[in-house]
């Protein structure tokens, strides 16, 4: 007994597939329109920001870099020429080094900074002239050690000057029981 394939099992033609896809798309558009109309009736679009205001920058000239300008504005990114960036880093370098605890890390930071200064000196100037000079590693490390030692002395002096707090009393359940009691 041979079974004939049902209508669902028979392969469909390409034309039938395309017609079905076209029908789905048409129904999808009406479904989306219906969802938007129902949301409008419920008032879900009433409190949107910018309602009743013109769209900003609409009708102006086309700027292909509009998205990067909006990103810089939104994220508050400062884009500085390398000479200004290095000058700013040089001013903040001692504070950054003071947060480090190992001399190897300090030397690594100084080497990185000096390499970037030297590389910027060999490039064509982009913006104001570069006045930042590479740091003397040994002198900067010695200054870092001095500042670290001063901080340590200050912390020790503050600890010594602080009034000694009496030992906190232990709560009754933490007290030791006399040795002769059993329990």
C-alpha cells in the first residue's frame, strides 16, 4: 500500500513561497500599524521628550561626521592635540606615580611617558609646539621615594598622636570562663 504525500508534505514552488512571504509582509505592516494606533489610543506617546519641538539639526547642511561629534558631546570626551595631552600628563604624572607602590611600576610608567614624548617630538606638529621634555628617570624615582617616605612619616606621626582607644569590652558570650568551671 503506497501512501501519497499530503498537501503539506509536497514541495512548494518558488512562486508560492514568494507569494506567501509577500502576504506575510503585508500582514506585518498592517499589524505594526494596528499596534501603533492602539498605543496612541492608550496615550503611550503623550509624554515623549521633545514633543512639540522641532528636531534639532534638521534641515541644516549634511555633515558626514555628525555621529562622532554627537558622541564627543554626549560622552564629554576631550580630544587634545598630542602636545597639549602630553603637557597635561606631565603635570599630573607625579600624582599618578604617588599612587603606585613598587619602584618597577614607577619606572615602567616613566619609560612609557618618555617614549611617547620622544615619539611626539619626531612627528610633524599637530597643534601647538611640544614643550614637554622626557623625564629623568633616576631623579623622578628619587623624588617619588622621598614623597613616599614623607607620607609614611606623616602617617606614623598621626598614628602616634592619636589618643589610644581603650580595648573594647567583650560581650558576655565572648568572655572566657574560669578554668575551674566545666560546661
